[in-house]
């Protein structure tokens, strides 16, 4: 009996440990895990408004963009307006990263694997982005951001450089600056999401 | 008649205890494997590959071939007026030269992950071809023949005023060396850069044999980064 009770307690403890560890992924994962995405672009909106209420009130305009601290409310439906462009934009992000001195050595093995591998990765990234902005649910089937970047020791500077690269690709694809700032930026500059990648 | 029955019960009890023990160990391992410390073991055990192949090793020649392929769409027209990047001569400065330079300047430079590169924890401002603040990291890329082919400098924790000041100084220096940029976007002013996250100013110069970029990006939370890069094709 004692052994059975001890076994039960140990299983419960271990299960708790497992859930806690996995919960760490989703709990700090923010937009990084498809399981945490909800339904629409309101996710980006809520993050944005959560960080910039004071600025919005001060400016009284969603287009003036004079915040020193963050974005304002996103007034568009990201998925309706940009959902179809996600694969092309994700593809360009991969192409730009592979040619950027900051990331080229990380992407060289992928490029060396050939066009099919590159295309598969672009598709995976597109699915991740689509899930992250709530345009799809569970389209991304790859590892969590934490697991995908485990052992890489990505620094804040590298993350910052990658965010800069993404901002450039969005602008190159004709996304207006205010929409980049108010709709696309909030999840990317969210420290909770950044911490699923930095220092893993 | 009762003996075999008791023995059967004992066997079932033992089997259940053994099963319980296995479950405990397995669950405990699964729990550990999903912690920060356990994930690398999990990846090893499941044979999971890094999605972008960072765990794959390439020969220096193969890496250069991949770099050449990735860079193919980046080049523009005409020869670059200069291949001097922050005191180094791209295509000429060797890895050994850079290592001597790092020691002389008391910089810690380490190879980062895959590839033939060095990431240094700073960069002497005096070595910039003009003013523009202190970079807080530098990445140096070498080709298969250990020649320096790319440099990327990063200033990652500026405020908008500092970024605008550094931007104007660096942009002026680039204009003096390379002339008019191939493309320009945004404004390198404090007002523009501070106006919200991902506000970005970008200058690019694309020549047939070199590319140069200057980019300032609002990273949210009052932080603005300034990156500056110069790259040539692998020489080997």
C-alpha cells in the first residue's frame, strides 16, 4: 500500500513538473506558440493598446505616431488585408536573412540543402507568422520557439537585428509605416515573446 | 488451491508496481526533458534537427557556395568606390590580422555558432571612418580562404537622440565614400525614430562587388538600434 501511495504521489509530482515545464513554453511564449494564439488580429491590437494608451490619448490620432514608448491601436484587420501576402513576406524574410552578414552563416546549411528545404522552411515560417497574428490556428506544426532555439544562445543584439530585418521587409512590401508600428510591431517587440528566443 | 491464487496476486501486484515505477521514471524524464536544461537532450534523443539546419556542418567551400547563392540577388551595378570597412580591407584583411587586432584592442571575439565568423564584444569608435558613437558588438565574416568579406556593427541600446546623431554622422560618412545611396527609406531624425516601434530609417548601397547598409530601428521601450554592414562576395 505504501509503495502504491508513494508511486501515485511521485506520478502526480512528475506530471506537475511536466506541466510546469511545458507551461513555461506557453506561458512565456506569447505569440511564439500557436496554441496561445486566439482568433484574429485583435491580439496585436490588444498588445498595442496595452502598451500605448497614454500616447493614444495624448495624440488623439492613430496616425500621428508620435509615441516614444510604443504603438497605438491597430485599426485594420491584419488577416483580411495582409493574410494572402504572408507566404511572400515570409519568403523574403528568409532570403534577406540568408544574405545578411548577421545571419548568413546560420542560414547557410539550409541554403546548402537546396531549394526544396528552403521552400519548406519558408512555408513553416509563413504558417508560424499566420498563427502568431491569429489568421490561422495550428497551421504551424514545428517546435515551440524555445525548443527551436534551444542551445543557440541568441543574444538581444541578434534578436534586435532580426526585428530590424523584418521591419525592412514589411516596408519593402508596401506596408505603411503606421500599420507596421501599430499592427505588426507589438508582438515582435514584446519582451515576453523575445524571451522565448533570446538566451535559450 | 490457494497457493497459486496468492502467487498470481503477488505477480500482478509486482507487475503493477514495476509499471508504476516505469511510469514515474518516464514521466519524470519527460518533465525534465521539457525544462530549459533538458531540451538539448530531448533534441538529441529524438533526433530532432534544427529547423534551419544550424546543427549541420558545412565545409568552408560549401559554406561559401551557399553564401554566394544567398547573396546573388543583393548585388547592383558598377564597382564599389571602396572596400574599406571600418579600418579593414574586405577581401584582403585575414582572420589572423583580425585576431591580432582584437588582442591589441583588448576585445573578446568568439566564433558564434556555425560558420567562419567572429563576434566581438565591442568595436573601437576611433576605427570608424568618421564619428558615430561606440558600436557594442561587431560580427566579422570570413570566407574559405580566411579573408574578411563582411563586417556588421551594432549599436543596440541608443535612445532616439543618440541614434539620430549617430545616423547623421554615419550617413554623411557613407555619402562621402559611396555617393548617393541605391535606396533610402525613412528619416534618421529623432522625431521620426521615436514615433513608435519598428519605425525605421534605412540606406542601402548596392554595387556589383559590394553592398553597404545603414539601418536605424525603433525596438520599442525607448530603444533604437543602429546597424551598419558592408559585405563582398566570397573571394575563394
